[in-house]
């Protein structure tokens, strides 16, 4: 098609719920592209390529990465009753792409109760939300509920089929009546999880210049923690030891046995044996707790639960630039970090035994 000669573009995902991808003009990469989605000649939505795509910067495909698009279809869009789906760029009167609606998958979940996903950061939860999004219509799908006011959340709770948020159990219970939801979550091998989490917090301050593109701003507390981490030489076990022993007050919420904390129905000062016992007991409230290391098994069981086909899925994440702070296999480093993961290690083994005995 003629329009395709003037643009580079890619459609990453397309189903009956949403379309996402990236595009830019070949001869003016920074110029915004205005996109129209049409079905059988009828306009169903307009959007632009103003999303940030760090992967395209890393691959040297785009100078700024501001070229992504992500659009949720209207709730009444049903591909099986239409013939052609088309995308138009800017003022071109011919589509840049035309796709037969019979090729667009529409997953139709069957639920006995809505799903509440307790999203522990850095556990592949972003990938899982992407999977869930393909199953639930936009007006029934809600993530990042921690960013909503109580009034905003209450307005949508009655109709939602899937919600998720970075909230530990005791905070979830304050904003959602969990008795009406099926609870699920994912946990990760604790040393790898801690490494990834430290990497993320360390990158908050350097990455703050991109916050406007993500539509979310970290508060100064997290940025201050980021500053502290950026002053630590993580190749030096003595400096790591100083970091571990120096944690206090709110800092413990961010780094002390984080995953165990998420499964508690109260906020502890420090995690101990009683907190581990309570967290293990609280996993019985969940219909499934997955393991990042066997994500495919968790994904397949979820799809079976809601009655949809389990398609192949490439794991993605919301990570920014990634650095190896330390070798997670180094025994000396593990001993220094042990106080921050000792109870998470026990929780991980407990979840493995209770939910995935066939993988032991």
C-alpha cells in the first residue's frame, strides 16, 4: 500500500480487546503520527504514537523511542461480526494495513468471580497483566489500582472483571472487599528478585526525566532511596553489608523480605518467624500463586481457570536499563544479603510445595 512507503511500523499485539505497536515517518522520525482505526469503513477510534518504547532506542531504530501506540477498542467491538480492520496514518486516504477480522482473536473468559491480581513488583507481573488484558474488555480490566483514589476505585469495582495493583494484602483489604474476588499472585526466586528490585529502585532517579511519558511520577521518598542506592558500590561486600544493616523505618518496607510482606494482613516493622508463618497461612486465600521461574505453568493454569486457550507468550517486563549489581550466585554476596531474603526463601519453598508439587 502507498502509505506504507512513508512509514515504518509494527503491530505487536492485536485482538478483539486492543491493538499496540509502534510507527514513525521514515523521513521525519520525531514527527507525531495521527492514527485512525476503521472497521468496514466506520471509524472506531483515533490515537497517536506518543508512547515511549525504550526497546526501539536500544535497537537504534528510533532516536527518542516516542513512537509507540496502544489503543483499547470500544466495548461493543466484535470482530466476528465484521469483515475488515484497517489503520490509516495522518491524512492518507489509503490504509497502511488491512487485516481480515476473521484473523483477529477474541478471547471470551468464563468467570465464577472476578480476578484480583496482587502484583508484587519484578516478578513478571507486567507480562501477566498483558496476558489478562487480551482476555478482558477494556471497561472490565483495571491495573495499577494503587494510583487511584478510593472514590475512583469504588466507582468501577462493581463492573470490573480483572483488577491488579502493587498493594500488599493488608492494603488491598482496605480498598477492596476481597470476599468477592478470586485472589492470585506470582513470586520469584528471592535473590534474583532482590537484585531486580534494587536495580529498579536504583534507576528511579536517573529515569525520572521520562516520567511524563509513562504518565506516573514517583514520590520523593522513592527518589531519595534511589539516590542512596546510587552511592553504593555493589561490587564491594562491605558496602552491601553497610546497606543491609543500616536499613530502618520505611526503608524496610522496600527491601526487607518484600515478598513475605506482601502476603501479610498487617504491616510489620521487621519480618520474623511469626510473619513467615502468617504469610504462609495467608496463601490459602489465593486460588493460585505462581513462580516466575515456571511462568508458563502459571499462565496455562490461569487460562484453564477462565476457560480460554493458552497461546504462546513472550515474557516482557517494565524494566528500564538493567545492570548486574552483583553476582547472585556468589556465596559471599548471598551471605551478606541473607537477612533481606531469609524468610522469602522459606515462603518460596512453601508456595512451590503447596501450589506446584508436580514441579518439585
